């Protein structure tokens, strides 16, 4: 057990956290910070109490503010190990009383903590983050592919490259593994309302920078173009993972899935992002992403195994 865990008074922990007195726990650890600001375990326990209290955003903000202040990569790594140890210990407690749902949440929070630290340590330049919340799911369903030889990924929609960078750093670590990234770098329909032209025009530059930070540039094929044109020229039965995160319009999602079907090996994985995405403009109200994904699943249901269905849908291709 690490030093910081040894510093915790078991009576106070039982008095506050184990009795669900989370507000009191937060106040207790804040007093500890006032007494000794260098004792990082107090911060981690505030994060834990906030999570147990259901204040996920506040817990994440607390963690992010700390690693942003860190001036040393080794310090970030050490802190990450500590908070992950604490969250994992809480997950183990939940498992012991058969609270498997909350145990899974704790493991998920640990994955997110690792992800936020990963971005900081690597020096990536991401201005948006729609990916980190998926890490618990990706770690669960993709980790068995880590460092395997000749794993090929096809990604539709790369934006600033966060998902591609994570795959390169954590899954595609074998020298023979590769990823192909297709993007117009012009944004999707909804981005026209959210970002100005100068921002959209800078996305590809940030993608290039972030990919360079992986030191695995030779593993990446960047193709600028419309996925529905590009995929027609790609090799069949070549990819172990297809990640569909381009246009959110139902018709485009369905077309990407159908064109991508023949490119994926039997036994390969297809990941759909944004299953719960909804358009709020009057023009695209009947084109929510879910409609396209559900249409694909309805037609291909005998050829796939649905392994996860929430914000993302993950399926295994079991038949050609």
C-alpha cells in the first residue's frame, strides 16, 4: 500500500465516507489541506467524496486543476497512480458487497483519470474533448488487442486526433500495427453553428501536431476526403477495428456502416459514436444518429454481436 493511503485515519474514513457523510468528508479533507497542503491524499479523497456524492463534474474539475498545476511529468504519473489506487480500492469495496454497478463506475473514473493525465503528460493540444468519457468502454473492449501484431484500424472522423492518439499510445503499440484516418477537416453539419471558419480551418493543423506527439507517424495514413468516396477504394477484409465518428446525420452514418462492413474482418469490431446525439435544428430533426445505427443493426442483426450499447454502440462482426 502506498504512503498516502497509510496516512489516512481509518476512524475518520469510517465516520465520514463509509457512513455516506460526504459533505462532512469533504470538509474534513479540506481542513487537512489547510494543515498540510503537500499531503496529496487529501485532494484524492475530496475527489472520491465528490464522486460518491454524484458530483462528477466537480470531481473531474478538481483533478484537472491539480494536474494542470503540476510542473513535472513524474509527479503527474505518481499522482495518477495514487488516485487510481484509491478509486480501485473503492471499486473493490463495492464488489465485496455485490454493488457491481457502482464498482464499474469506480473503475470507469479510474480510466478517465488515467486519460486526463495521459493528455497532459504527452503534451497534446486538444481544444475539445468528446472522447475521454469513452475510455472505460474502450479499455474494456479493446485492451485485448494491445501490442498485437498487424492490428489495423479505420477511423472515420478524426477531428484533432484524440482517439487516434490514444489508440497509437495504448493499443497500436506493435511496430506492424496501423491506423487510417479519414476526415474532410471541414467539420460536420452541427459544427457550422458552433465554430467560426478560422477555428475549423485550424483543426487539421492540430491533428497533425497531435499525431506527431505520438512518435508513431509512420503508422498513420491520413486521407482528406469524404468517407463515402474514400472507403470505396480501401482493401476488403483488412481492418480489425472500424470507428465511425464522422457525420452525425443518420443517412451518412448508415452509409458509412454499410461501406465499412466489407472492409472489416470477421471477428473485427465496429464502434459507432454518439448513439444518443440529437439534432436541434428544424432541417435535420429526422436525421438523429440513432436512426442510422438502428437501421444498420436491424438489417445486419444476424451477422453481428452487440457487445455494448450506450453512448457508443460496439458490435463484433461474426459473419460476412
